[in-house]
């Protein structure tokens, strides 16, 4: 196997693990559409990176960080629901991004191109993915309890507002990381489809998280393998692989009944 291909496989596996673990809680918190919308918030930051010639990842994360802090603060200072606040940031960011992203770069931004990662960028992506995986595993029990009952979580000393803020920061970093893989338009699929497939097959939280990761890895490997064979972008192929897995899990669920 060529070094470049091996680099793509390893990077994609780690990114998909972090996205799938995060996606488990996106599904449990019923935030699938919110997650998809949030990926578009990165567009103005990416545009700044392209215009001023710095790494678009940093611009994407900065834009997402501003958005999640704004959403988190407004959620507790207004009566507006989370999806409404994300929708406001989403539409504003989408308009700004479309206006300022140079047209030649627009297609890659929308659909991603992990094959364009340099070795240093791949290493950074892997390190960030490992940090995200560790962070999710550290807070997952508290996060689960806060989803079941915020009052109970507060009563045993869990600071639910701070926990939600940490979760949104992790979300922002994972989205910024995954955009390079599948692009802005398909980022929601990277986070949502593998855990949605797992939910069709298992009920316990541990098995749900584990199977989400397994499906994410399978989809990532399949996407890159198919990309090498058919010479197509790996991002859309990853999503199609995830969708095929989802269909098989649906069939499993139906026949099991």
C-alpha cells in the first residue's frame, strides 16, 4: 500500500471515530438537523482563510467557536429553542460564505477532499481526533445523565450548563475537522448516519457507541477504497457507504421483528 493511501486510511479512520462517537450523542439529544446546519456556520471562517492565505481549518473552527458560544449564551438568555438559534447563525453564515469564498475553491469546500491533506495536516487531524475521542469518553456518562434528567444531574453536582458548553466546543472542533473530509454539505452525514445505523441494531449505550464507531470506520475505509478504484472524491463515497450500511441495518431491524 502506498504511503499516501495509508495516510488517508489512518486519518479517515480517526476522524470517523471521533465523528461517530460525537454522533451517538447528537442522535440521543435529537440534534441531527442542528448538527447538519452547524457545519455551514464554518463557511465565513473558511472564506477568511482562503482570502488571507492561512489554514482554512483555523478559520472554520474560529467561526464555529463564535457560533456555539453565541448559541449557548442566547439559549439561556432568551426563550428561543436551540434549533432556532442555530438556524439564525446557519443562514447568516451561509450567505456570508457564499459571497466571499472564491469560486474555484467552492466545490472542494462544499464536498471536501481528504486526499489534499499534507502529512503535517494529517498528523494534526489525527492528534485532534484522539483528543476529541478522549474528551467524549471522559464526559459521556455525565452527558448521558444530563440528557435523562437535567434536574437530577444538577442535584448530584453536575454543572449542566458548563457540560453543554464543553459538548458544543467538542462539536465545533469535530465539525471543523470533518469538513476537510466530506465538505460542508455532507458533514451532517459523517456525524449522523453511522450512529443512526447503530441505533437500528442495539439498545445499550456502550454497544450503541461501539457499533457507531465500527460503522463509521467501515464507511471511511470503503469510501477511500472506492475513491482509489473509481477516481472519485472520497467524501461523497463515504456518505454513500454509510447510507448502504444504514439500509442493511434497517433490513436487519425489520426482519428481526
